[in-house]
């Protein structure tokens, strides 16, 4: 396993040595670990694997969501020789998705809980003269 300086900074990893003798799949937890395993298996088979996973930064524990693409690096025969995992921070996107879901649920509860019905009217045809 290799991690570039940018990756270490973003994840707040000062020393990558503890990670070097471990499986990259074990870097992830829960459902993300299974998604990582599936992405690696796809890349080992010569395809591209992809998943979105959660991994908080090491020092400050900042929540981070990552869009991970795992692809094979092929040898001269066209067989997978190594794997390359590229990570893109999609935290802001995930936070926006959550806010949108919450706003949708809030609006749904207001509409369902309204004591009076609501109607959509075309003002010009429903109320002539306005």
C-alpha cells in the first residue's frame, strides 16, 4: 500500500507505517468494508470497482465521505498486476443530500399534518377579476 502526501494530509495521517502491513479493505468499517471488498474483487477481475464510503479524519475526527474508484493496473499481458484506488472527497455532496432529505421530510410532515386541506388554484381562472 502507498499513500501520497495529499492523502495523508486530508486524512490527518502523520505516519502511514501502521497501515502498510494491513489490508486496504480493513481500512473501512461495516458496510463500507464489504463495498471496498467488492470494488477490489471487481478490479482484480480486470474491471473498475466503485463505492462511496465514510472515513473520519484520524486526528480531529472530522466526518468525511469518499467516492472511491478502484481500477486495475495491467501488466504486459493485459492481466491485473496492481490495483489503484483513487479517492475524492464528497462530504459536501453527502451533507447536501442529507439536508435535502430532511427538508423534504419536514415539508411532507407539514402537509400531512395540516388541519385544513390545501388546494392549488390558478388565480386568473379560479378568481376572475384578480
